[in-house]
C-alpha cells in the first residue's frame, strides 16, 4: 500500500510500578481509539525532538508523573484517521519514578494499576493487547 501524506513518529509508554502496569482510558473526544483503554500513554514525537525526550514530555503533559526508561521493547506501525496519517512508533517499558497522577481530561478520563494479565480484560485493540503480551515475555527474559 503506497500512502503519500502525513508521517508521524510516535511513542507508547508502558509504565510499571510494583509489578502492576498503568492503564488509561482515552477521552471520548479523541479522534482515534476514543473511550478505549490502553497501557500507559501514547504521543507523537515533535520535529527536532529525541524520542526519549518526547516520552518524558508526553508522560508529564498527559499524566503528570516522572518515569525512568528501562528499555524499548517493540515497534508498531498504523494509519490513523480519515486522512490516513501514517505512524511509526516505539513501545517503551518505563518504571514509575515519582509524582501523583493527574489526568489531562482531554487525553484520558480514568486510570488503573493492574497486572499485565488483568489489563487484557480492559484492552479491546488486538495490536495493543499484543504489545502487553510481548512486554510480559520481554520482561521475563530481561536482564538488568
């Protein structure tokens, strides 16, 4: 498929704290995945911004906390919206570092800390579920 047009780099941040992961419910006003649960948060990398800097910025803007990057663990690709904006992205595993979660209601309306297995009951997008499954396998084999 040859799409010419908008191209975005994205980051998906899976945040772990005490063996549980953060899941957030996307706002009903979002143009993609409205009212769907997702692990952590997602966002776009701005022009002239490093992916890791975008990760920290998006986490701070959307949920108000600080995280420590552990490792990238998966890449993803999709087309979004009626303009079929192409997105290429990286999933990151991060650990909660500090702060209290304060949701940007334009982005998310709810959050929960759940085990990765429990998260699968909330997630409806198959690619998003695959990310959590991949994360679980990756974490099990990860050596610090």
